[in-house]
C-alpha cells in the first residue's frame, strides 16, 4: 500500500492557552496539489506553521514518511524536505534577487549544488536571471511571490507550503503562480496552498480541505468548494 508523504491525525495546535486547530486529520501523497480553504481566523496559517514546525502541536500527530515530526525543529524539517512560504513572503527588499535566493541556503557549503539549483530556477523563471542584480523591492507583487517560492525551492523540498500566495496579485500573476504549483506537483513535489476562498486557480488542485474555526469540515474536489 502506498504511504502518504504527510499524515496528520487529530491535530490540535494554537498559541499559549488558546487552541486554534481542533482535531484536524488529513493526508497528502507525493505529487499532490491540495488547497486549504477558509476565512480569516479559520486556522489555515496555524496548520501550515504546525506542519513546518513553527507551531508546536498540543495534541495529535504529524508524520512525514511515517515518522513523527512533532519534536523536530524547523531547521530539521527543512532538511527533511518541508519548505514554508509565509503570507508576507519575508523577502529582503534591499537585497538583490540573487541574494534573496541564496539566503535560503546560506549554511549550505555545497556551492556546485547551489549554483546548479539557481541555474535550474533561472531557466524555469527567467526573470530571476534578468533581474538577478535588481533589488527585490523593485519587483512586482507577482514577481515577489515567485521569488519567495523560488527561494523555498532552493532547498529542493518534497513538501511545499504556500500561505495565501495569490493575495494582492493580478489575475495573470495568480495564474502564473498556480501554473508553477501545478508543474511542481507533476514533478513529484507535494504542494499545499492555503487561501481564503476557491479561485479558478484552485480548480487545478486535486483536493480542497475546508477549514473553519479550527476544524476541518470536509475534503472535496476543488470546484465543489468554490
């Protein structure tokens, strides 16, 4: 039987004494593209941060390849293939596009591997080469989002978590981000995209998990969640 890449069972997580997530269970296979949909405050960001190790689960289990990840540090999870792109993207606006890419792997001493990965990303996203020495603060919102994703891809993740990546993007920019997510899934990377509501881009996903008040209400085809 094929084992899920990610398995979440009865997860509860939050901040201080306040629980945001309550009894969330879901699974994701390698090469899947899934959406987590819900209004502001539903717990989408908390779920992604819990998977990435930035929020400690209070109850339940998060497994990667069958191994319990609850006590792993974010750096350990990154090394094991989990990359998280936050809603605010956390780019360094004063640094160049290339330097922003390299911040993701500043501890990695394998320079040939780093250069090879940067070259591959430049072929996939030509603006990374064209704007390599331009400050990230001069990019469009769509380019900034793609740069944030590219920076996450420098670590060659198996699971990519994107928090509200279409926010403030023009439709054509959102389409490009969605296209990239679909390409990555086809190549074997599991991609989870959290956003407030279903969009035409979300219909390309395999599953849509509806989250409300910290509870996972149902899993359904993306088109049905719109």
